[in-house]
C-alpha cells in the first residue's frame, strides 16, 4: 500500500484577493481555545442542576434561564436558592444596611 502513495507533496498556494500582499490573517487563532474553556467551566459549574449545555454567549440572563428551566424540570427543591439568587441578581437583598457613621 505504501508503494502506491505519492512520493512528493505538492503545495497549492491560493493568495487572498482582499489585500495587495495576498496574505491571510490568523489573528483569532490564539483566542479560539479560550471560548470553549470558558463555556466548559460554566456548564461544569451548573452541572449540579442537570445543565449539560448553554449556547454562547453565556450571558447572566441565559444562565438564569437555564437554572430556572432545570429547576422546574427537577421540581421545587431549589426554590429557596433560586429566590435568593434572583434577589441578589436584581440588586435587592435580605441583608440589613450598615449603620451610617
């Protein structure tokens, strides 16, 4: 089988037509891996709710919707937690204000 393989590799260059040098950029190659790492971390953090996927971008609203949907599926076991998180995200809190000096 190796005897039938070509012994020479050929390079077929196709220059870009969008610039005078004919070069192609690769500026986003360095950040491509970070996006999947962050999304995996978000899904890992939410896995205790049974969440296995969230579409990008993982906005606070999408994360909140995913938690609520997963909790509704599981029942009302986490209603107190969701209520607390909802208050914290909306800016209200059960904590007393610190006395003014």
